[in-house]
């Protein structure tokens, strides 16, 4: 069932738009050069205080489950988190910890989230016209909310109806997109996914979604079988 009627993508009706973050709304350099180092430098100190709490214990148990070692010590769990962080692994417990640490940075105004110049205006415009907007990113839902609440263009969270992360499933697997469609109560063909990652677009398309490739500076070229834009204003969207 369409959540929103009146929007066409390349002439086909869509009821919601789901967006990736890194390389789509936000320069990956902000994540890699600002957010990742900020979290890595503080991870050991943060976990020393956080690990004894119930939520901290949940994170430690998630690490143990990921490496299939129920007896992994707290110190070894923290070391594993650091190893994943340095390798930029999309692992759920790491993403949860990073999000908690980034919260401190946003609250103290150590940084504001980068957005490409076209993003804020289009998110606000689509929202004003009633288009349901969602985020699907490897970063935790908490981190996603922080990123959009503290952007260089202000708080964009009022424009967004919901968020999905790796707890839904890996972004390179079609089953994850099928799960999102089921969660939203929509047919796959009614959903548009925007991303800069060919593998993610392929998985979404395999699940029956409509897709748009976003080519920002530094993004690899896409195949001829995709609709490619460098600015949200170039998307073949039509309101009726």
C-alpha cells in the first residue's frame, strides 16, 4: 500500500524514498576523517566506564557472539572493537559504541555533520510535500539520528520518518530490503533507494525496489543500466 500518492520516479509511482548516508547525503571524508578518529581515540576510555553497565554488558556479549567466543574477556572485547574500527568493519556492536561516543562530540559541538549542498533543501522540500523519507545506513540508528540532528544546515530529523541499520540486515543482501518493505507495509516496487554504492543498489533492485545511483565527487562510475545523478535535483521525480 502506498504511504504517499502523487510521486513518480521515471513515470512509476513510489510511496517513499529511502536514502543511504555516506557518499549520498554526506561526504564520506567527514565520516572517515572526523567521526571515525574521534570515536577510536576515545573508545578504550569510554568502554572502561560503559562496560560494567547493563547496556555495556550487552555490547560485550554481542562482540563475543560475533567472534564466537563466549569467554572473551572485557579487555579482549575492547581490543576487538578497536580492530574492527581500524578496519572500518560494519559490525553492529562497533557501530553502537561509535554512535554513543559521537553523541558526546555532537553535544559538545566538536563538529557538525557535513551535507552535500543540495541535500537539505531537497529533504525539506520532499517533506513539505508529504513524501515519507527514511534512512538505511551501516551506522547505528542512534548515530544516524545524531548526524541529521546536528548538520551544517540545521536539524533535519523532522523530515525523516524512520531509520534502518545493520540490525535489519547487511546492506548488500536483498533480504534486508525485503525486510524494510515488510516493516513499512509497502510493495518493493513502491520504494525508491538512493545510494552511491553499486552493491547496495544491486541488492535493492534484486529485492524489487526502484533505485537511483548518486554519483558524488570521487564515486566510481556506474553501469549504463542505472539512473545516475550527481545532485538530488537531477532525479527524474514528478509530482502529480
